[in-house]
C-alpha cells in the first residue's frame, strides 16, 4: 500500500520539482541582484543584530525568533536529508545544496522582512507570515487562506511525520527499540508541549537547539580536523561530481540538482514561506532586522550544519547498502570516525533536533489557523491531528513520508515565491531605509510613513509606540 501511495505522490511531485528547482535558484539570483547582494553585504551586521537584547516585557526578541525558526530548520534535514542527498544524488548534490542556500539567503531576507512589515498584534505577541502579507499587501485573502491551509498540513502534519519517522529510525538503529513504543512516547511528549502554548514552544526551542547544535558541530569539527589532509579531496569530489562529464553524459546532472535542491530546501526552508511565521513574532525596531536574522539562519543551517554532516559521510567514503536508510547512514559514518558510542549519540541528538522541529513546525500551523479563524475547537482538533501524525510517521515507511514532504513543500514554495516576487520592491525599500539610517550612525527605527504608499502595516503606525530594541 505504501509503495502504491509513493508512486501516486511522485507523479505530481516530479513534475513540480522539474521546474521548481530552477525557479528557486532563478528567483534567489534575482533577489540577490535586486538587493545588491544583501546576504554578503550585511553578513557581519547579522551577528550584531542577533545579540541585541529585547526590552523587558516586550514579547519575543530577535534571538528568540531565531531559535523558533531554527527549531524547525535544524533537524532531520541536517542529518538525514544530507545523507539521503549523498546516497541518492552523489557527492555533487551537496554543491547544489550550497547554491540553493547561498542564493536562497536573499529570498529568506525578502520573505522575513515582509512578514515583519505586515505582522499583527496578538495580545502580548505578534503574529504574521506569508498568509498575512498575501492578504494585507496583495489584497488576496483567498490566497492567504490557501497558503495557511497548505503550511498547516505541510509543517504541522506531514513534516512532523518525517521528524517522527527519523527519530524512530535512529532509536531502532542505536537501541533496537520497538517502533510502536517509541511512537507512543514521542506522541505523549509532543502533546504535553503543544498544549502548553507559545511560551513553552520558545522555552523548549531555546534549550534544545543551541546545546545540541554546539555538541554536534564540535564532534563534526573534530572529525574534520582529524582528517584535515583529506578535506581538499572531499571538496574536489563534490565539485567534480557536481559538474562531472559522466553526470552530463549519463543524463543524471538534472536529477542531482533536483535532489540537492529538494534536500536543501527541506533543511533551510529559504523561500518556502515557513520561517517568516517565526520572523513575524519578533519585537524589533526595524523589519530588516528579522530579515537579517533569518538570512543568517539559512547560512547556519546549510553552509555550517549540513556541510558538517556531508563531510563526515564523504570522509567515511560510504556506499550505502539497502539496510541503511537516512539517519542510519549518518550513524554509520560517525561510528567510523569517533567510535562505537556514536550511533547512541546520534540517536539522542536526532531525538532532540527532530523533536525541536516538531515543536517549531507545530507553531507554524497554529499561527496560520489563527489567520483563517480564531477557534478553540479548531485549535484543539489541530493539536490532536499533530499528535496523530507523529504516531503515523513513527509507524510509516521511510520513503513514503519523505515523498509526501517533497510534494507539499513544493506546492507551498511556489505560492510563496510568487507572492514575494510581487512584493520584493517593498522589501528593497525597507532595506534601503535601514541602510540609510545605519550610515547616519543610528539604530534604525522603522515607521510606515518611511515608505511612500505603504498600506496596512498596522504594527508600524506612527501613532503607536515604536519598539526600541
């Protein structure tokens, strides 16, 4: 049954991704030139902003919003997705992951800046994202509702099934735990967290992501340093495979690019329309600040963490067998490099990484359901569905959940990319306003009146108190 479902899903998915990969790279390049290489010009500025303190009692800070989005980004895509890319697309797929990330950083700036411009007040917090700027800037609430439904299904349900599937796979590989038992435990913990609200989401994300990322990166750095003499040959292997004559002659180059783009997008989410939901929650003095923060998030996710995983796998020179799926490839590579305890560490790390992603993914669904209609009953049904999909993912086959994810994130990305293309001029004006104020030595403060003709930016009206952080 699962095999039949995968074949059915792969028909529309294959058609979408044949074109989407070039749209992702093409629009990323367009935004890069339009914003005068924003991801490189303001790279140092991103680190300065991420450390800014929030004003006491003023909601979610830049750093907290960064962690909410990182909670979704840093997960199975970094450990399992990279292994899957190398196993199915070869070393060259890593190069295309890098390309999608580097040009996608500009796309991420546009979507996250727009999310800040058009965010709305919700009690002590802000909410926003693509659905909100589709309604307020494009005047297309119907499109916003379609997107809200898609992101709720994609992240809250399907992506969470992927995360759960990866957790179960890693636990099975390290401890030989029963799938059903792991699934039940995971579902119970998920229910406890998501019924606790946004504050608990932020708290869990802040605790899990930095600690596990630092430990994982430290181990990866150790592996790279121990094998430093082999690193040039790894880079050469990636580049050669990305543009190799064999790949061109064999007709596999296009497939490799698509695989790299898929796994890159799943991991860093640049242009997909997910991170803007987290970006909108931040209390900052200027929308561009969250644009920079989320741009840094893409770099951190793919260029740093995904590369670390790729290097470990390629230094292992692993040719995956049929018995190794996704996370088990990464576990085998780490065991080769640092000892027999590695599969246990990866199992624990992937549990925490993937669980933090479940929490972040859940929030994206919550904020988009709020966009459609505030309803306690609907929210309760959604939360129950999330827990159910965690259980479904725990028991489903590896390929089915990834195929489902590829299809839905492709559709979601297309809708968001069209919207941010139409609204990119506003993001460019917001960036110019920020840059002009920085040249004057100011801590940039944004007002809606700064952009002639800007409407429906209700969080930035001059009559309201402007944030200071």
